[in-house]
């Protein structure tokens, strides 16, 4: 709710602030899930087998952070930058979701993180398609 | 809800995951509000009078981001680092709220941003006091 | 020099740590230049005419930050994520350089920022091509 | 050299741009070193014994990033925010240096990271003292 309020009070707000707010909220949730999942994996007994998952979580969190920052700016947008960043975010979310899903039966945090990544991947892909 | 799920499935999860999740969600909302408010101010006609607000919004967003990252890690915590960062976050939120409140009658985004900052300030201050 | 020392002491260090360190140093310099340029533009008398430049500086800084974080990790790399992020960084640097160059005769900080962006763009493009 | 050029061409540049540029360069180097060291530790055979070091590296990198962003802005500064953030950065660098030093005989990346942290700690402490 805060996100949508922020977006619709921007002097350059477009018609689609509810849609944009939903994407931003998915990016925020994915970023937080990846940060938590990386640290949870690091503290599992089998940490040595979870290096790939920790790495993908961290990359996904960092790319989500950049995406959040860029999406939160509604004025003076460069569509080219936005499209390339959304593509990177889709790639990072898809890779992180696939990695987490591969051992989600063993770790509840990987299962929850994979869900957050899939939601974010799908939101960013839809937005990317709408850019044309 | 995603945040709490992530926190309670961490192998080093404490007893207070609901409280910690609430703080993290306030930090996330404040970070997003400050990013939006900075860009909204930049696109107001009177941008030249809003430099201080843009600057405080940006500092607050950046300190919230570091706070979010550190709080999302539940294992191997250094209480000294955590306390000093929470103090910085309280200072940034208080300053940004005061600045936004000073012209919230003119800009709806400043009013909403000030509210997000006050919630985050209060959550971080309570957590800081609980650290003892 | 610190960057190369860090990279070559990593247990998964490759043969090309000097090349990778040079890319990372260009990304670091570009990120810092864009942060400085955005704030310098904000404090120019003609700030209202510099909104596009501020926006592009900020986007470029944020994408450089994600790139820095991902490039600094040498173990368990996902080439797909790396390639998509490097593409986004190339796009952001190219756009920011073009914008800054368009008024670099008026603002020394835009001229210096454009140079940092061009170096980073060129380093990231070369690395992207080497990924194959 | 790029950092000092950026700082001295800012319309609100102070008299001490060379000093400020030196602090920013130390923060940049420390951030990069901590990101590298965290990933290097993660890929050591004895990763299970390096959780505390990875955690402290990550916290220090994140707090350095916020410090870099805030220091790079020279206009409209809030001294209170700056001082509290510099204190957090000093605390994070001191803790990370101490942790890395405790096993720097075994890991070259920890030795180099500790040096970068000590330089950053000392620069930020001096700047904090100069704020009065």
C-alpha cells in the first residue's frame, strides 16, 4: 500500500501505478528472500554443498536491488536501460529459483525463496513484454 | 508474510522472528518511499527548493538498504556493528522525516515518505533499545 | 592493486585475475563518478534542465554497483546471469556517457563522468564478448 | 584521480576535496576487498569455520557501500547523518579487520582484506574527528 501511495503522488505518475507498485513489491520481497536464504544456507551444516545456492541468492539480491532503485524512479526514464535491467533480473530470478527448487525438499527457506523468485521473474517478464 | 517465513526457517532463527520481520518490513517500506520521494521531488517544478529533501531521501534510502542487508542475516551477528548501524538508521530516518514533514502540506509524496520514515525510525529505535 | 591482490588469492581464482581486476576497477570508478555527477547536477543553478542527466547517472551507479558485487565473486559463477548483467551495464554506461557528453562543455563533472562511463562500457563489452 | 576530479568539479566543492577523495577511495577499496574476501572464504575447504568472517565481510561491504554513496554527495549535507554513518563504518571496519587478522596467517585474502579495513577505519575515524 505504501508503494502505490508513493508512486501515484509522483508528478510524472503514469496510468499504471498499481501495476508498477505490484512489480516493485515483488522485487522487494525477492530481494529480502534471497538475502535471508543466502545467510540461512551459510548456517546449514551442509554449507559446503550449498555454495552455488548462496552465490545465486547473492547475485539475485544484488540485481533485484538495482531493479528496485531504477523502477522506483518514474521521471526521465530511459527505456533502453530499463529493458536491459529487467532482462538481467528475469535471468537472475529464473536461475535462483531453479537452484533453490533443486533442494527445496530439504530446506524450507529454499522453497520459500524459490516462490519469491518465481513471482518476481514473472512480474519482471510481464513488464518487459509491455515495454514492447 | 514472506519476510517472516524466510526468517523463521533460518537454522539460527531466534524466538523473535515476528518482531524482526516487522522491523525489516518497515525498513523495506522506508527505503522504497525514500527512493520514490527523491525522484518525485526531482520532477517537481520547484526542484531548486527541494535539494535538501532529495539529499536526505537519498541518504536515508542508502542507510536503510545497508540496514536491511545486515538485519536479514540472522547467523554470526556482531552486536556492535548492528547497534551502530541501527543508530545511523534512526538518525537518517528522523532527519528525513523532519525534512519531509516541513513541506508535507505541499507534496503528498513527502507526507507519505515522512510516515514511512517515522515508522522505520520507531522500529529501529525499539530494536536498538532491546539490544541493551 | 588491492583489487588484483584480492582476486588472485581467491581459492577459485582463474588465469585472468589482472584482466578481471581492471574491469572491476573501471566499474568502481564509474559508480563513484555517477554518484558524484548526479549530486553535482542537483546543485547546479540549472538543475531543472539536468533531470535526465541526474536520472541516468543514478541508474548507471546502481547497475554498476550490482555489477561490482557480482564480478567480485569468483566462485560458483552462473555465466547466464553474468552475461545479462554485463549487457545491462554496457547499456547504462553508454546511455549515461551520451547524456553527459551532450553538455560536457558546460559542466566539468559531466565531462569527467562521461569518460569514466566510456571506460566502463568498453571494459564490460570486452568481458561480455570474451564470455562467448 | 577520477574521484578527486569528480569532487572538485562539484558546484558545492569544499576546500578539502583531496582529503575527501582519499577517504572515498579507501571506502571503495575496503568494500571491494570485503566482497572478494566473503566469496573467497565461502570457497575455502574449511568454509564451516569461516562463517563469522563471511558475515563480518558482508556487513562491512554493505556499510561501506552506504558510506560511499553518502560521502559522494557534497551538497546539502546533514552532519548528523554523516557522523552516525561514519561511526557505523568505523565499527564495521574494526570488527572485520579483527576477525580477518585472527586467521590471516592461513588465508592471504583475509590478510589483504584486514589491511583494507584498517585503512578505511582510520580514514573514517579521522574524518569523524574533523566533523567536531
